[in-house]
């Protein structure tokens, strides 16, 4: 492995660790607010890359106030490590699409 490959691998591992920590912080904080959130996408599958974002699936129907709560939690957790993220609301999806996301969920 050359220096560039080693640097890229180190950055990926570091970014993946930061992404996991931030995602779990969102999940824990959401649980405290009685909102279920699942980690989905590349981070859940284990193929998170240096350019990947963090995908979070918000489970169940939520009113607009509770949506804002989880949006704030995600924004706060992802801001410090500078991570892009997608907040996906289950009740905006078809049942088939929910199943696709849950296939890789953590």
C-alpha cells in the first residue's frame, strides 16, 4: 500500500468512527424523546466511504413538532464532525421502500 492509499484508508476509518458516534448519539437522544430512529445505508451495511453521508430512518408517524425535534437532534450531532446526512421519514415512504431501507438497518 502506498502513502496515498494509507492516508485514504486512515481517513475513511476516522470518518466512519465519527459517523458511527454521531449516528448513535442521534439514536440515543431520539429514544429519550420516544422517537425511533434506525441507522440505514452505507454506514449500516459497512461500506461507508470517505464521501458517504449518514442515512437515518425515522420510524413511525410523527407530527410536525416531533419531526422538528429529530431534525434538530440530527443537525446538532452531525454539525461538529461536519458530516452530511439524510433524515428519512418512514411515513413519507411506500411500504416497499421501507423494507428496502430496513434490510440493512442497525
